[in-house]
C-alpha cells in the first residue's frame, strides 16, 4: 500500500486488485488532503474487494447497498437508506464489522430508546440492523448476528384499524365528487376493482381491453423527490388481470375517449396521492359519511366481496394478495357472517338426519 503526492499538493492512491470475477484491475483515487486519509481509503477499498470482515461497519454497509439496491423497490430502498444513514452508520461507523458484539448492540439500543422514538419505529430500526448482519452471515461468512442474539427493541406494528365504507356510503360519496370527472372515475376504479393507489395512478389506455372487460395491472406509480417513478407492482402476485363490471367498462371507456390527445402509454390519471387525499376529504364531508383513508377503499372492496359470498381464494386472486392469509385478516369486517354461520349451524343441529327422515 502506498500513497503519492500530486503536483497540486493533494494525495492520491493507485493500487491493483482482483474484482469479484477474479480479473486483475487497477484503481486510481485522487483528492485526499493527507497521506493518512489516502491510505485509509485504500485499505477500506481493498477490504471491500476481498469482503474482509475486518472492515469498518460503514464500508460493509456500502457493500450491502451495492448488493441489494437493484433488488428492492425504489420507495422501500429510500426508506432503508435513510434509516441506515441516520440511525446506524453514525453509531457503528468505524467499528470493525467482525468485532461488533451483543454488548455494543445493547448500548446502541439504550441510546435510541432514550431518545423517545415510538416502539414501532424502534423495531423497524433494529430489524434493519439485523438485516445487515444477516447479509454478512449469509454471503460473507460472518460467524453470527449480534443483533439477533440481543433481540429486538420496541414492538411489531399493530395492525391498523381497517375502516371501510358500505356500498351505500360509497355511492353517496361518489355522487358528491361527480363534479370532477377525473376524481369520480379514479374512485370508481379504486372501489369497484380494489386497486392500490400506485396501481391506479400508473394506468394507461393500453392496460384496458374493453372487448374482454378487463384491466391489466402491471406497474405502479410513485412521486418521489419531485419525480414520477414507474415501478413493478408491490409483489409478484400483484401483476394480475381484473375483470371489470359492465357499467365500469362503459364509464372508463367514455372517460378515456374524453381525454384529448391521450396516447396509449399516457397515464389516464395524471394526479398524485395528495390530490386524492384532498378529494376524499371534500367528498366525504359533502356526502356526510365518515372520512376513511384512500387505501380503505381497497378494504371496502374486499368487504363488499365478502358480503356477496365470494371465497377468500377468489378475493385473494382479484386483489393480488401474496398469501391467502392476508385475505383472512378481513374476516372481521362482517361479524354478521359469524351470526349467519351460527344460525345455520343451529338449523343443521336441529335438522333430522337422513336415517330419521326415512
């Protein structure tokens, strides 16, 4: 390892190394103010190339980010990066990855707990730290995960209350937003198809097949850092084809026809989630119905299907649930179904069996 001084008085390093393919490469890095800084950077760089777990935590985090950044949705990655940058790296920055102990984790946890963060947030931060160590264990031969040994702080996020509108409540709401066609048709798609907001906002004319009465869900829209981002849907099963009721096919076909100059790949709802939030408030107030969240329209669609007697499997397929267990979480939305089940069981109990009838 060596560092050299530039003509302008700064320092640089030039070293050779083997990349992950085993190919011999050369690295040149300039602009260090001192020889010590240049040599430290070179040492950390070479450790990362060898995946040497004697490297500082911050250096391994860079490896972790390089390994995963193209495998995680943009929005999720942004949240993870913020958590890593502000809650993990400042504390563990210069500690060698292989020397971080459960005692270090406990001290870190106590420091965060003292700052008064919510239990749910504390658990999320710990889970992220544990994920980094798990990555080191699985792919870089770290002996064990010290965060897992200590166990989590905080608690798992409790399931948020599932609010929903009955069909009657939704129809009142829909009438109150009919003065703005884009709002009306957006809410029609959300309620009658059970779409996620990102799926709705990514829809284009090319996604509809009106001859078959279907809409294909293949992408999701997000507005991040002032930019429009189109990504894959939330999960693999989120990619699906949804059959629309006849009246909705007619409504959306007329709506698209009214959009002057629209192209097959243009978004038919060029609005944001914040716009829909505003319209939810406006419409609910005008209709005199309780204010629910936009995502609760998806819950409302599920509750409607449950009330109509559809199976959990059919609902999971329509909603794009990754697991049918997710669908079963909605069972409480219609407690009257439990009453109906009890009544039918009572009837069954009192019915004479076949042998008695004969």
